[in-house]
C-alpha cells in the first residue's frame, strides 16, 4: 500500500511486467541514490568539521584576548543551543572537545608539512587545517584526541579509521589494545617498495612480539584458565593478532 497526498492507495504490481532491463535500471537507480546519500553525508561532515575548526580557533582567541573563564563555555553553549535547538554539537562537553581538537592539531602544523600531508585553508580561520581530518567522522576524532598523547599516534589511528573503515567501537578497542605500540612503531618503507599485499604482510611479520598481558594470568595456569581469558578478551586478542582472523565460537567442531 502506498501513500500519496495522505490518501492510502493500493498498487497492483501486475499492471506492469518488469523485464530484465527494468530490473537492471532499477538496481542502478538504487545504487546511484545510495551514492548520492553518501556524498551528501560526507559533504555535511566536511562542512561541519571546517566550522568546528574555525570555532575552535575563535574560542582560543577570545579566551586569550578577553580572559574569559570557564563560564564563557557554558554561556556560549546556552546561547548557541537557544538559537539552534535542533542542531547537535553545542553542548559544553562538545565545545571543550572542539577547543582541545583545534589546539592539538594546530600546534603540529609543522609535523604535517614535514610528513607531506596536505593542509587546507578554512574560511574564517587563520590556521590551515590538516586535510586528513576532513575524512574522519567527528565522534571518531573525539576518541582519538582524548586518548592519544602525541601527534604520531593520532595520525596512525586517523589512517586506520580510513583504511579499515573502523567503527567508533572498533577504534576504542584498537586504542585500548595499544595497536599503535604493537604495529605502528615498526618503522619500514614496505608501503612504497613492495606491492600489495606483500607490503602489509611484511609489516605484519616484523611487528613487535604479541603482548597478551591483558589476560592477567598467573605464572601457573591451566588450559581452561587460558580459554576463559581468551573468550573474555576475544576482541582485544583478535586485534593483537592482526588482520585475517575471525571468531566463530567457543569449542566449535570443524570438519576438514
């Protein structure tokens, strides 16, 4: 049943016989519409991040110029939410994230220059913005900027989000499992000297030894103790192993 002008109507699909050309065209239309939705979402995210960047710079300058204290953030949040009640992102907590995010990355512009990363001019902002930030969702970035102490670690996780299409939960697990410490510090030039997939394999081979200290096992433990710890920490364990592993189930019988 379809709804047109709020009037329920019954549609008889038998009135039109869909041939293979129609089915193919319809499938193409669906893909094109989903792609347009994705592009629109990316555009909205990009413009929002540019606004956050300029807002972060404004907050830093205003607090420095007028010596506005903590109550300034509360008042700013109140005024912005009163004007834009439907908009998200103007809570006091998020405003502090915006300021912290801007300060963290703007203080490392030389790092991005030296690393060959692009910097983009942002309207209403004097400080150029690292181009990679425009590709990562905001909620992912709040996790990175709150959990990463240095720019090298942050850049590593920004790249991982893009290359592995990480969800926010997967990103949190990766950081808590210290993925950067285990893999990111293995310095090499395999990505430019070896073709895919050999470069990823070579990098994985020379990674640091597996660190399973999160199991917290005693010096003497049984096989059952290890199995229980594996089941409890399965997500962190799979992250430690790297790509290409999956958890099927506990005590699963596999016929070969």
